[in-house]
C-alpha cells in the first residue's frame, strides 16, 4: 500500500537538522517538544523548545505486512484511527495522557497500557527508526521487518530514552489485528487473594490480556475489586469467561462500558488515578515481578499487569520507604506525578544500578557528545 492521499512526500527533516546543528554551534540546549502530553511524568525540562508538531504524517501503511511508518510528530490518535479502518491496532495500548500525544512521545516515553504484561511493551513493536542525533546527522536503524534487525538494535533503545539520544524523525511499528473477541469480568477479592488468583490463572491456558485491582479509598465503603480482560479467539474467550464465572464468581461486564473503563485506565482518567487524596500526595509507579507479594499497604493502590505494575498515592517524604520496598522485591519506583505541593529534592526516576550507569552514559555520549538535548534526570 502506498502512502495515503495527502501524506507527506518529502522524507528529509531538514528543518529539524538545521535547528540541531545551529544549537550545537551556539552551545544551546534543546528540549524536544511534541504534544506535551508526558510533561507531568518527565517534569519540567530546561532548554529551548524544538517542536516536532510540523513534522507529521503517515508515510506508509502496509496492512498485509502489519507495518506502519509514521513521522515522530504525528498525533497518536491519527495513527490509531488509520489502523482501526483496517481492523488493526497498537496492541500495547500506549497511554495518551492528554489529547495531543504524538508517536515520538509514545516511543520516547516507553509507556504502555493495560495489556503490557500479556503482549509486550513499546520496544517490542519498534522495527526501525530514523533519528537526528546531537551532531545534526540523520541516522537510520532497523527496518520494516523483524529479519532486518542484526546485532544491537538501537531503534529499540529509543523506547524510554526521553529524548536524550536525539529527535525521532520517523518510526516503523509492527501492528496486529484487533482480537476477534473480548470479555471483561470482575471479582470481589482483596489484594492478597487477587494476586494469588492472577498467579494461578497465569499458569493456565487462559486468554488473559489485562488486569486491574483497585480499592478506591476516596469512596467510603468502596469494595475491593479485580477486573480481568480476556482477548483472543471467540471460542477461547467464551469458554474462559464461562469457566471463571462458574468457578471463581466472576461477573461479566457490558463490553461497551468495560471498553470505556479500560481506556480510562490507560489514560489515567479513572477517579483513582486522576484524583490525589490530598495536595501532599504524589502518584508513584512501582514496577515489580508479577509474583511479588502485597507491599506498602499503608498507601492507596491500584495494581495492573497481573501484579507487575502498582500505582500508589503517597507523600514525597515516603520516597525512601517506597524505593527500599521496591528494591527488596527486585523492582524499582518512579514518582510518576509529583504532589501539588511539590517534591523538592526527590528524583522522578529511580537511579539505575551502578553497572548500568556507565553504559547509559556512553550511549548518550555517542549520540549527543555535546549535550544538545535536555531531558529528565534518568541517571
């Protein structure tokens, strides 16, 4: 399939390159600015804004090959709408977090939605990319098929790089067909029992796709609930749904309502994720092995990814306790959204292991030796 009508034809991001080269010559720092949807996560970044919004458009979409190539400034909603027309999707459900999310921001942040534990994350679907580095060079990595990847795949290193390696000019992504069937069930389970059930179900041939356990402490008397989404072949989803209703007391939700709720979970529009208990509370993201036991019970929580991603509200003063608990379980913690009252002196991102820090520094030095690109404090 050729580029759709109205798609951009020029494939050289000369304006971005010229801007980077000028900044390097002047000793100026640039902060890459797409739609601004992830600013609440990265925190404020110093530097002159380098907007990618004008560098937008779908370059090609090959439905039969399950590949789409788009420019970094392309709105994420535009890409998803084009995929829906062909019954396809980005299976990792990238969070928008705001109405102007772009594909470049999606890759740079590396964030994934409710299905992450079952289908993989952003980097698992990046086939290739073009990058404007700190020297103003246009570099090409990977391709449009998995077999093009040989050796260390730099294009996948862009996922979670937060703009510190360069400007994502365009990216080729693997896409998948929308699953033919879906069902969401909910169960009245406390956190311990919910995690136990998820661990048990994870070892069985069930079409598990996403899970969400929540007790909304902002609502007096609110129950503790586990939501479970099944996706796959019609027969498999129906058989699993009937079994879980019969054996575990699951209650099946209306599909349209469930779909809206999962989208709200993805984009942090659920009341639990959107509303802080107080101005002193920040939203922490704790990443753990799926089999980790309940922890940090003193703070309100929502649990996704079958136990691997845990959101909790806690004050900045709890940083040491939260990070120590995460490290003890082999995980890490991030201050995803700081308290309204601020969090002076608290790192947004967890400090990487000492062995990783020189590797990350060498990678950054190779792509941006003069420090043109500003970004969050990752290490």
